[in-house]
């Protein structure tokens, strides 16, 4: 039976407990550093949530009562575009009740055929796509708060996913005091929107995209499907807006 993904609501206290346990279990392994050159040839260093960090967050969320589905791979498509190995995977999410839905994730990694074997490049990109599947199934508020939490712990900017397509803003040194309020504000904002979510219509998503400076023609690339298909699949307003906000970075 196909169904719509449901967003589980967590209290700020629950989220803090889960995030702290992740840090206690794997600490700096919750993130990892990526070094690559931008299209202009400028060296770029950026930090993102690691596969271990995503898996640990997913597992601990379940242990703390968050209802999350298991998921299985349906099919995979690999391609190399302008020196980037891209792995697109379609997944089927399955709840204990037997209800299901489908979603897709992408993993990408720089690929130099002179230095990397096909197996190594594929493994790295596949691992990131799988990491993104764990993150996709987590509540949006928890993911956003986790990024702020990790920034406070590492003192570095942290992103959920690197695309290699644009130059990120220069890394900024952070301090815990800069992120404590961000975590609280993020959780409160998500709780407020969850209580009174805007209706999921094509126009509401287009309006939000316009506010973020995203052209309507870019929306299918960000969502992975056309806006019509997205709405037809019963995806939530929070998910669509989350995707747009992540793309805007």
C-alpha cells in the first residue's frame, strides 16, 4: 500500500538527547572533511555529515521512539559528468504495517580516472547516496538542528550534502555560543510550522521558491521530479520547502 511520508514531531529535549548521544558515540566521525577544486580551480575545503553520522542519528532516533521506516534499494543509475561521479538510487521505504512509498537520493564524488579506479569512485558515490537515504527519512527539524549542533562541536560550517557544482561560501570559524541559539530557534520554528502547516499546493511551493530566489524551472532538478508529480505523490509542504532551502544553502 502506498502512502505519504509522515513527519514525526520531536520536542527540543528529545532532539538534544539524541544529538548528544550521537556525539558521545562517534564524536568527530559524525562529520568528515572534503577537499576539492572549484570550477575556477580554487581549492575548497568543506565539512559535511558523514555516513556514520547519518546512520547513528537514524538509529538513535528510532531507539528514542521516533517511528521511521526501513528501506530497500530499487534501482541505481551511475554516470560521470564533468569529472564528478554521480550515483542516483531509487528506494522503497517500508513501515512495519506494510505501507510503502518511494524516494530517490543522489551521491556524488570527484572522479579522476588517472587517480581513481571505477570501484573506488563508485563506492564513494554510492555511500553518499545511501547516507542521504538515512537523512531523507529523518524529521526535518532534527536534521537542521543536528547540523547546528555539529557546527557548535566542531567550530566549522557543516553542510548536509556537497554538490561540487558551485563554490561554497568561505569556511567560517564558529564558536559554541554562535550555535546554541540557532539550535533552539530552529526547533521552535519547526514546531510552530508543524502546528499550522501551510497547505501543500503548487502555488505555495512556487511562492516559497520565489522568496528564496529559485527559478521555477530549477524546482524539478531540486525535487528530483516535476512539481506535479511531487504533489501527486502526497509529499508534504515541509519536505518540498526543505529541499528548496537545502538547495539555496
